[in-house]
């Protein structure tokens, strides 16, 4: 039995749910309350010492890191492969997943975390917030979130993250000029890996970043029309919740876009 320790709007959880849906695999979703710091409780840290989501448990195996989880699922379970067939295209796919893991996801913490969290945290005692943030085992995350909490959207780290998003969107638009999907003419783990982040741009009130990216918007439309998107992303929140996130993003965008000028 597959068990996924999960959080609805985590992009890493989204991409694992996308893979599970594309492979038509049944699984049990175990909600991890990130706002309540359930990811930092001893029981969870025993499974995942980094205190992040997702964590996948498959019978006696525990798999960490969303990219590795997706490769594991694709290799272990039957059905249509989510990897390209040629060695050259496999290299291209892994270069995309490497970019997502090493550049885009760290930037995501600077761009999307404040949209999801600043309004809520601003209603609490500042000293309590800083103490709560400091409990995370990753010192880089602690430093980034503390800075953003104190400085808001004007923080330099927010601008650095936005520039990574902008650069990635340019690369995506260029790649889609040559093929229907990121790597060739069918969906691969590269498409699954980047879709949650493009979804954030389009649905979190940052869609002006993709206004001049027609190929990216068309690709997003194709991906969003797949059953897996409905199950793994669109269906995890009520439409009113998506609208509320987008409203916060639209309100933040005028200040955020100053970093790109």
C-alpha cells in the first residue's frame, strides 16, 4: 500500500500526486499540517529528518525527495512510462528536473511562501512568529522566511526568486518552440515536475509574468486539461480557496514586479 504524506499546495506534493494520477496508482493521502508545524514533530522527523513534504511510504520502503519519488514510482509500477525513450532525451529530462530542484524550488520559497503566509503571520505576535520559524531544521529556510517576514515583498531575496522564475519561464518558452512538451512529443517527468510552478504563476495572481509566453500558456492549457491535473492540483482546494490565493498574489504583484524593472 502506498501512503503519501502530503500537503495540498506544496508544489513538491503536487508533482508526486500528478505522477500517481498519471500512473493510475491508488494511494492513501496523510495530511501534514505545515501551518501547525506537524512536519516538525518527532514522529514525522523520524521519517523525514529534513521536516519537508512529501514523504512516500511504499510497504517497507520510505522514499524522500519528490523527484526521486517520481522516478521510483515510474520505474516500479507498470503503465505508460513517464521517461523518454532515447538516452539524449533522458538527459534533457534530468537537466530539467535538476533545474527545478536546484534553482526553481528554492526560488519558490521566496516568491510563493509570502503570498501564502504573510497575511496570516502578520496577525500574530512578531516575536512568536520568528520563534516559530526558527524551529525548522534548515537554517537557509529559517533565514529566508525570517527576512521576508520582517521586510515583506521588498526583501532582496524575493527579487532574486522572481528573477529565477522569469528566467525559467523564458527557458520553457524557448523549449516549447521545438516540441509539444518539454522533452519531445509526449508528457514526461519534466512536464510533471515544472507544472506546479507554472500553475503558481498562472493561478496565484502572478500571471502577468506569462503574458508574453504564448507557448507556455498553451502548454499549461494542455496540461490543465488532463485528468491528472484535476485530481492532483485543481481538486485539492475549493475554487473559492484558489480565488483567495490569487487575490493575495494580485495585491502583492505591484510591489513584487519592482524587482524585475
